[in-house]
C-alpha cells in the first residue's frame, strides 16, 4: 500500500510538479522558538476558506430576489437537509474570521511585527480587516428579514452624514433613493463576487509578503530594529538557528486550523444559524436593527453618543482610526519591539479591549432600543383586573408605550420609568405630552381617540409612590 502511494505521488509530481512547487514553501527556514501565537494568521485564513466554500454552496441555492430571498432562507433552514448546517457554518465562520483577525492584529501590534521590513504586511492586513467587516455588513442584508433591512437603512442614514459624498454614498448603498430589489441585488453582487475576489487578490499579496520578508522573529528585550542592519541580521539568524517550516511550525498551524474547523462545525450543528426575523415590511417601524455580535460594540457606541457628537463618531472617528492604522508602520518602523520596552502599545491594546468589551456588554443590554417583546402588564402591576385603569393599561401596551417605558419593572428602558409618573405630572401635562410627543417620543394626536386618551391618562395618574 505504501509503495502504491509513493508511485501515485511520484506520478503526480512528474506530470504536474505541484510537490516540487510546494517543497520550497515547506522547507523555507523560519525563526526558531515560534510559539502558538504565530498560528493566528493561519486560523484567519482557514476561517476565510470556510466562508468561501460554504458561501459557494449557499449561493447555488439562494435567490437574490425580494419575493424569494426570505422564502429561500426559510427553506434552507427548515427543510433542506444540509441548509441549516451550511448557514450555521457560514455565520460562525464569519465570527471566527473576525475574532481571529482581531487577535492576529493585536499580536502583531504587541510584537512590533509591523516594523521594517514588514510595513506592507501590516498595511495589507489592515485593508483585509476592513474588507472582512464589509463582508459581515453586506452579508447581513442577504437574510432579508425585518432586522436586516432596517440595519442597512440605518447604515445608509449614517453614511449620508458624511460631508460632500454622503448623499451619493447613501444612494450607492441603497441602489437608489429607497430600499428595494436593487439594494438586495447590489449587496449580493458585492458580497459574493466583488469583496471575495478583492480579498483573495490582496490575501495572495499578503502571503507573498510573508514569504518574501520572512516571519518576524519573537521580540527580545534590548534588540531594536535598525532598518540599515536588520535584513543582514535576520538572514544570519535564519542561517544559524532557522528551522524548516515543516514539520514543527506547520503542524502547529494544522492543529490550530483543525480546531477552527471543528469549532465552527460544532457551533453550527448545536446552535445553528442566526434566527430569521419577520419578513421585511418597510411600512412597519417596530424593528430592532442590530448588527451581528462582532459589531454590537459599535452599535452601542452610536446609541450612547450625544446627538451633537454623532457626526464626529460616525464620520471622523472611523476615518482617523483608519489613517492611524495605515500610517503606523510608516512613522514607527524602527526601534524596540518587545512589549516590555513599549508600554504604550500594551496600554493601547488593554484600553481598546476594555472599551470594546464594555460597549459590547452595553450593546447586549440595549437599554436605548425599544423592547418589542414586552408582555402586557399583569394585574398585580396594574392594581386592578377591570375598569378604567385596566383599560388604560391595555392601551399603554397596545399603542407601544410599553415598548419604551417600564412600569413596575415591566417594559422597555428607552424612555423614563413611569412607575411614579402620577407624582410628577398632572392630567393636563400628560395630555400635552402624549398628544404632542417629545424628543424621541412620537406624537399621538392623530392616532389616539379621545376615549383611549382618557383611559391612558387616568391609568398613568394612578402610578404614584406608595
């Protein structure tokens, strides 16, 4: 059996030459003592491979039409034998890709691996990060449910705030003035063709740079990077202490990549894909547009930003962050690499991680979003099982007041708690506030009958401290 395998391998190598092409890559020397932190780039790559294969499979069944996209995903999730697994692997593969590329960039930053001669490695990696986030944003719309549609509408509204090019960019995102079939077709093309092709080309160049410039050696205290001497020193290190990429470093990569594949498959099998919401209906505003988990922190940041600073956070902050990331290796391409000699880099990573983690937790709570799943007030919270107060509580829920306002712990947290509103406002003030609205509260003058208004006000007047 072994001899037969050797003959087949020899035949393939003689006819195709693939093994001879791969041999220099497997045998090229890498610095000694590379640890497990150096597998993060390969983990990101295998997550992208998962996305490509599952994406191709899903694209063969997905119909990018406003009349059939939602039904297609319902069929894939609930009826097709492999559809649920494919959707789950595509979703969790995207999560793995974002998580791995984030950790990979933090490791490269902490190790100072963006310094000479690997400036372009870092710059191409930053662009790949932006493309990965764009893949996540465009892919969410393809679910074509209420949440996905309104998420893109919100995104287009934010893009419209960019000076000069904002309106044109918003129209480009929507494919016109309004959300519709053109939007879905455009996002499908961008998500399935344009972004993956761009990423594959850029990733190929990124990998070429890794081979050309070599894998950065683990940083050492007191060994700064001198652009005039580094290459000579690095090649000397490889000649004296370098080890072949195969087998030890390659085996670590293979084990890590296998872990990514198994983890994604298990998450897809047990947790499945993201749940589909209700079909899109632009006439309904009872949507809670939330991005996928890896962008929840930015969702929270926008929600917590004061209105006067929205343009700064939406436009200026991402632009400044992008410029800083791209310019980092140009202005800081020499000097110490070890984190102990670069405490500012450690502080930046810790502060960034703490900020994103805190915002992510806040985004999960979403106190600023209406709670459309809140249940009607129980009789114990109303204080009655019939009568005017009971009718007022029913209207309080049916008219959506309870989506934003809580009473006795029941309801949303977007607006003020109304458990003791009767202590603060009288009947005339309540009438004025309900009919005219205030701040983010809609006006109900045209949608409430006089009798419903009276029931609602009478109920709110009963909400007093004991």
